[in-house]
């Protein structure tokens, strides 16, 4: 599945994959309301419906201090939250609701804000991007997405462990890990030890503290050369760029991450529909 576009959304509605799109809480129909009122997860559905009332232009004010170019670009558009209403069946029929906004023939899905899980992150993330959106991705199936996310989703559910990107060969994966942990302290940690300074600095096993914040590939595509942006959940929150998927020779530290992210967000948001081009991170990159 490529980038989710307005054309694909209309096709899914026509094919009855998506039942309808709600522009406000009053658009919700009796079948869905009855299901929600009798659901054990009513509070989750209620929160998703509540976000229909999100004033995006007020919300993105939090971008202004950290990502001024992105803020100015988005502020020039009339952006509104909408909700896809979708039924699926695993063992029984279940309701799925997803909040999104439209921009340049693309559908941008908002992931759930979980402030308790990212309150320790740098202010340009927790008080900037994540405060504005909770997270944004370009796939309608962000929880099970293969390939790229292109933007920053909710850290709790969307930041993947770096080790799933390593070579399939155990020998090569071991070589990558041994090289990487010398360059990035606390890439793995022991979750039983709370204080990071008491951890083994260069351990090669444990909980993967180093996470992929942005997988820059298109959703559901797996090119040989691609870019990843990484950060440790805990510790010093330095940002790293993996160029061409090469964790050994393509590993860089990102200098001035706020400026880089501002330019990158603008790059993604300004693309139209299925159009896609790689971003050049090199002006902010220092080889490590």
C-alpha cells in the first residue's frame, strides 16, 4: 500500500471498505453510537470522536517556536480533522475509527497522544510536534505498517526498535550491533535498573533503548537504500541519521535537530499525492 491519498480514500468509500467519513460528532450514525455505548472500550472511541473538534490551526501554534517554516506552511491551509468509520472482523465484528486531515491530496492520520510516555523527550518534540498532533503518519494502518512512516508518530506505539532493521544474517547483525553500541551509549538497557548512569554503557543485549523515530521510506515499500532517524528513549536524546540503511558506514549524528526537522517536515508536507523524493539530511550530519 503506497501513500494514502484522497483518491484512495474515495475508492475505499466507494468499495464500502470505509463506511463513511464523519466531519463532526453529529455525523456519527446510530449503528456506531450503539456499538460504542455498549463497548468495553467506550472511552477510547469517545476520545477519538472528541478529537474531531480539534482546532488544528490553534493546535499547530505549538510548532511555531520550534518549526517556524512548517508552521507557516500549514497555517496557510484550511485544515480540519475528520474521522474514517470502518468495520472489520477478526473473531467478531469490530469498529475502527481513525482521525485524519487532508493536505495536498494526501491523508495524514493522527496517532494517539500519550503524554505520560514521552514527557522525558526534548521540548522540541514533546512541546512542539507531539503537542500539536500526538503524532502523524501517512498510512491508514499505522499500527501494523510495513515500510516507512515518513513522519513522527506516537513514541509509545510507533517508534520501532532499531534492531528490526538489521541484516537477516546473525553474523552481520552482530557486527552491526558491536559497532553501533560503541558509538551510541545505552542503545540497549536493562529495564530493571532505573538510573541510566548505572547501566552498562555499551551492552549488546537487553531492551532496545535506541528507537527509529522516522522511517523515511514510503509505506509498504522496501528499497535497498533508505534513511532512518533514530533517538534513544532515555539518556541524552541525541539524534542520529542512518544513511542508505547502513548502520556501520552510514551512521551520522544530527547537528541542530530542530532545524533539520523543520526542513524535513516542510519537505514532506509540500509533496503532492503519490509524489515522493528523498530528503538530503547531509547539511545537518556529522559522521560518527
